[in-house]
C-alpha cells in the first residue's frame, strides 16, 4: 500500500474518530462546567445541624470526625467566612454555619457515561498522557495532510490559506484580548 497524504489523513481520522468525538464532547461540557458539571451533581439534599464549639480552633479533624461519623468517611474540611464545609468519601459534602450549626448535606454522583468521560480530559495517568500526546501529534498530521489534499482554486494555495489564517486568528485574538 502506497502512503499518500490522502491515505494517511483518512486512516488516522478513522483510527481516532472515537477519541475525537469523546474529546470534543467532554471539551464542550468542560467549557460550560459553571452551568452544568456532570462529574458531580446533587441528587439528594438533607438539612442537618451540628454541635459546633464556641471557638473555631476546636474544629479539628478529630472533633469533626467524631461528630460526623454516621454521615460517611471523613475526607477533609475547611472553615471560611463563618461557614464550615466537610468533605466525605463517596461525594458527600456537609455545609454548615459556624454560629448556628445549621446546614445541609449534599449527596452527589456522576452522570452516567458523560460524567465518566470527563476523566479523558482530566486524567493524570501516565499511559493516558502518552496516548493523548500521540493523539495530539496525530491531530497535527490530520490537519496538515488535510490541508495538502485539495488542489486548485479551492485548495490551500487558492482560498485555503485565507481560511487557515482566519481560523488561527480566533484563538490568537482570544489569547490577547481575554486571557
């Protein structure tokens, strides 16, 4: 089989079509994570009241662990602006007012398939990073071979270079104006 721009472009695109779709989909979701974040959504909310000591310094890991052991396995906490937030394993979060002790417990879970696909963009697994780097190189090859396929007035030497420049201007403008 002879390797040409067209065959290399086509075969890499076929091989990576699933990952292109998955990265595109999860990338769009990540762009809108302030509105909807499928990696954890609240499926249950309960009111709760804690017995909080008068001094904030007494809110230690040991104190909070003993106070909340029936909720779940303690994973960490923070006190900020008169509020305490306690994190538990299994995506459980307790928020309470330090003065009154009144608050809520949120039980969260991932949206099936969509929430799990977000790991593709967020994974720090070394195998996945290498695979993603190879994918990035393949995307460059797909882009460059795609540019070189068409000939004539609709090819790169005709109008293609103008579209390529226009396409590159958008990210550059964004970087200089908004970043």
